[in-house]
């Protein structure tokens, strides 16, 4: 499902959903250790923490709100192994009947965001049952993770902002060509622009992954994750956290 707006993503507070949020917050949490693991959270913003040596480290805080397992897919029934999780619970009045029926087994009325985590065929799925919430225990401080989110949408932008092009001369006489692209094709042959030419267009609002981000702190009691550096997307955006691929050894 699509990423929820800021207002919906931040609506996990008890002020707007007192009963549902309290119930989900008390669920048993289990770590997805199979494969690359995984958990989903909300980008809460940035702050800084200090090391024992007194050094300041810029960190991004990821709020690990309850991600409830809504479906377990098996090799026999679905042809592959995976768990489907629901994130950011909905009120019953905002959920249609089919979705309520799908989420009923997990003890919820519905969710704004659904997502799957694939599990290798060689791994067992014992303990991953519908209704449990995911935990961040599959990672610890010092580990490296990959963070996936939808980047900030910046609308229609020119080539200089979009692709960091140099632009034209800034001297006198270079009227109206300071931020132009310059030549975009050949002459009579082939008489057209080639596909995938870097030109003005839509910028941002795409699925991005930042690799090898170091985990600074895992707060299991308050369900917070602190990572060193930036995270794609705006505040209140949904972020997927998985163990990194390139630094797995």
C-alpha cells in the first residue's frame, strides 16, 4: 500500500488511537532473524549522542512502532516463504470489510501499510505466528544495516538541480543561458534525442536504499533505533531496516 501522509504516519500516538495503540503496544515481540532480518519504523528526526570519549555523533531516530504479523506464507501453500506485516493501525470506521477480514486473525481492524519480508527456503519459520509484533533484537549497536524509504518529492526540476550540471557561462553576454543544459543531441543524423538523456523532469518521490548505515544504539525498552547518518524521506516517513548485504561478512 502507499506510504501514508505525515498526518496518518504520526497518528500512531495514543491521542488519536488510544485503544488500538495500547493493545498493539503490549503485544509479544519476536525478532525476525531469518535471512537479512527486518523491521519497519517511522523516521522521527535527527539528534546527537555522545561517545564515552566525548565525541558528538549525528544520529537519525527511527521509531519502531508495532509491526504486527498479519500473514505467514509457506512453500506448500504460496510457493515461497514470507511474513506479511501490518504497520500503523487503522480504526474500524476507516477500514473496509475485506481488509477487516484479512486483519482479523492478527487481532486488529486494519493497517495503513502492509509489507512482506521474504524468508529463504532453507530457514525455518518457527515462532513467526500471526498476531506477534516484530522486534529489533536481530541487530545490535555497531552493526550495519540498509535503510529503504521513499525519498522526498521535489516536483519538476531542471538539469542543474536534478543532475548537478554545470550550467552556462556567468559572464556578460550569456543572457538567458546561465542554467540551460546546452546541447542535447546531434544534428540531422539521427535528428532526435536519445532515450534516457539527462534532462529536466520529476525529481524525488522514488524508493531509495541507503546502504551500510551503522547502528549507534538499539533501545528495546522504548522501541527506538538510532543510526549514524541520514535516512531517505521526510520525517514521519516509513523506513524499512534490514541487515546490510555488502558488509554481511
